[in-house]
C-alpha cells in the first residue's frame, strides 16, 4: 500500500509535468504573436517606393510592344529576326543566322523611367547623332529621342561590338524618333 508521502509525491510530479506542458504551449503561442517577423507584402513595398521623395509619377503613355516591331531590322539573307516578346513598353527579337542565335535585340520605351537616360549623358559615341553606350563587353545600347532605348546583347562569341553597331544602324531610327 502506498503511503501518503508517495501519493503526495506522485501528485506533485503530475502537477509539475502539467505546468511544464502549459508553459511550453504558452511560449509557442505567445512568442510568435509578440514578434513582427512578417515579410512586407508587395503592396506595402510598392507604396513605400512610390512615396519616396525621388519617385517619379507616370508621365507619359507607354507605347505597346507590338507597335515597336516595325522599327526592327528586316530579315537579310541568312539573317532572320524572330520576335520573341511584346509587352507594354518593350519589344524583343532574336537575331539568328543559319539557325544559330547571334544576339538579342530590344526596343524599350523609357518615358516613365528617366533614370535610364542617365547612362547616355556622358556618352561621346553616337550613331546618327543618337548617344551610344556599351554595357559590359556583350551589350551596346542606343538612345533615340531621349525615349527609346535600343539594345543589342551578343549571344555568340562570333557577334562582337562592331556587329552590334552595324545592326543598330539597321533599325528604323528616323521613324522611331518621330513617335
């Protein structure tokens, strides 16, 4: 037969176990509620960016990407221009020769991204009086009428800066400048 002391000890151990379980459960539920570790939603991030002092409001209507396709160079012999993407303010095409991709060409409407013009301000190179910049060793960009950036990125070692400049001249720059 168990003594009174043994029963009291058993009850105390059960109470102690119950208190430990309740303490752990309490910590599990209270600790996350006290912290603010939630990631900022994309809407909160956008709100924060748009209210910064250097944020620029949308000033001009962005041209649709499909409307920019007509300014790309035309197919020429073994060279084929294959349109790959059109979205508001952007048109992209691959330049291929005999099935091999040589370059990715794009026209971007940067009317609502004035900081994109900054890289052209110090340019001492031009094509048809439009500023030209190299972006690393594989990309060359041209700014037309302070609004349209035409960019060619080499996808093959056979297509170098000289080739990029030659193909930039084949865009319909004069008509694009009139948009």
